């Protein structure tokens, strides 16, 4: 392995890509720590420590998926979330809005135009989200640094409000630019690497928190502390999730295909047998992100409605439903969570995998699946196969999603530890790291070196 790593830095082009990627990730981590000047950091730290459990978990989960720091006011406080949201919105609209669908089919020129629209939408979302962020943390929670307050109103002046919104917007746009630079001049997927860098940076703190509260003796799984049994269970869960993520990431259903034979002069072309790889987990981690986002919003809305109409049976019912949705260990919560993951798995697969389009492309290229006529029968067969393997991939995501929450609640382990060392955070980190290793491996194999995966 050391020889293979040495070979990775022996190739000048690959070494330059790796070092540039590491440098840009370091720039991201430095900006991640720079606070907004208008915020009183001491009040911000006290608020983060006294934050309620549900709000803290919500911000922690969003921070994991967006590479942001929503419980701290920094120049990169919004993270890459606005760009991710803009990309998802335009990707979904591309299958429902005809002009965007036409651009998507134009090839490279259409892709560049959609990328331009994504940047514009990212700026708009940054302005909206930074305004909401500023209003909640600085205006509603009164965390403005005294030297930036208006002496008459005691609030942040309009000038500094505009400056703060501009700083956070520019920070997210700068992260978007960093991701694009990694894509073009570095190695790996830039946006995914930024998210992974945020997750990996949080892991040592979570591990230190676990070890500082641990008791290095046998205390039993039912005890309130963290003993050797719980640490062993977390270690086994870590290994199991890594193995499972790699297995599902590599898992694919290979559909055999054969090209038609055609004669040109005295030579026969075509007739070769190949296969079409269909990934078991087509949707990646997106279903978990969507499901968690939807499950986190209703409790806050119902708590607000319950407080407004309290005193009658309808208000009490809304409060009861909201309380149930706030309990990750409840059966109702987990059933809804699993149902949403399955729904979004099939939904995301349906908009990204089009059996009819694939069938038409195969027919135009003279390729067919043995035993199935080109056209309608091939389309039906691909639809049946993708439906079955998506069921397996959704089941795996559901298992990964609910196990950390159950472990956290039943064993009394800190939620951040359970989520990073045996849940969706680890799922993202392992998936992105594996994709990065594959890209480095392709560079090595192309230059006749033995790959990292061999």
C-alpha cells in the first residue's frame, strides 16, 4: 500500500491534482472558523450550549449534509447547502419543465447553460437563507455585538445587516467556486469533498466527547454511562457500516446486452456481448436527506400551532402528534421515517433513470437484451429490474438511517457520536472517499501502475 501511495505522488500531474485539492480543502476549513464580526461570539456559544435537544439535533443533521455550521455565525455559516438546493431544484425541474428538459438533452452546451442557471439560483437562495439566519440568530436572539448596535434602537444597523448578508452570500458562492475548481483542476467531486471534509473534521470532537465521558470498565448496556460494552458495540457498528456501505456502493445488477451483427464488405462487425450495470442504490444518500428534512419541520410547526390554539381538543391533538414526531425511538416516528426513505428512493430513481429513453437508445444503437425484443418489452424488463433492486437499496438506507438514532436513545450515547461513527455521516464519508480512491486508481492504471484497489 505504501508503494502505491508513493506512486500516486510520483506522477507529476496526479501529485499536482492531489496537492491542489488538499490546499483548497484547507482554505475551506480556515474560512469555516472565521466568525461574522457583528455577532457576539460569547453569547453565540452560550446559546449553542443551551440549545434544546430537538433544535440541536436538527441543526447537527443539516450541518452534516451541507458542510455548514448553522450553530455558529461564520462567513461559511450557510456552507454549500444553497448550491445543493439549487442543483436539486433544477434537476427536478429538468424532468418536469420542457425548456429545461430540452437544454438537458443538448449535451455539453445545455449542461453549461443549466450550470449558469444553478449559480444564479444559488445566489438567490443564499440571500434568502442568510437573511433568515441573520434575523433568527442576531435579531430574534439578540446576539449583536454592542459596537455594531444602533444606540437608539439597540438593534443591528441596516448597513451592517446588509454587510452581514453579503458576507454570508459571498461565503457560500466562494465555496461553490472552490468545488468547481476541485472538479476542474483537482481530483474527485468538489462539492462532495467539501461535505466530507466537514464530516471528517467533526469526527475527532465527537470521539473526544465520547472518550471523556467513558468509563473504562464493564458497566452493562443498560447503565447510563458509556462503558466498555458500549464502546465495543460502537466499534462493531462502525466496521459493519463501512462494510455495508462499500458492499452496497459496489453492488450492481448486470443486465447482459448484445449488439446486432452487420456486414461491411467481407468483414462482420458487432455481435459482441456486454452488460449494462444498474446500481443497487441509484439514489445515493439523497432519500435520507429529504426524509430527515421533512420529519424535522412538522414538530416545530405543530408546537407553534398547539401553542396558538391550546385549550381545546384540536390543539391538544396537534401537540400530541408533534410530541410523537419528536421521539426518534417511537414506532410511529421510525415507520414514517422508513416510509419516506422508500418513497424518495423510488422517486429519485424514477426521475434519474428513464427505462424508455434507455430502451430507445439501445434500439437506435442496434443493441438488445437477449430474450427481449427492442422497444416496449425491453422497457418493461428494465422497469421491473430497477423496481426490485431499488427496494433492496432503500432497505439498506433505512437500516443505516434508523440504527444510529435507536442506539443513541437506547444506550444513552451522544447523538453526534452515533451519527458520525455509525450512521448517515459515515455513509457520506465512506461513499465520497471510495469515489475519490476510484478516481486516483484510474489515473494509476492509465499510466501502467498497479491500482489502489488491486
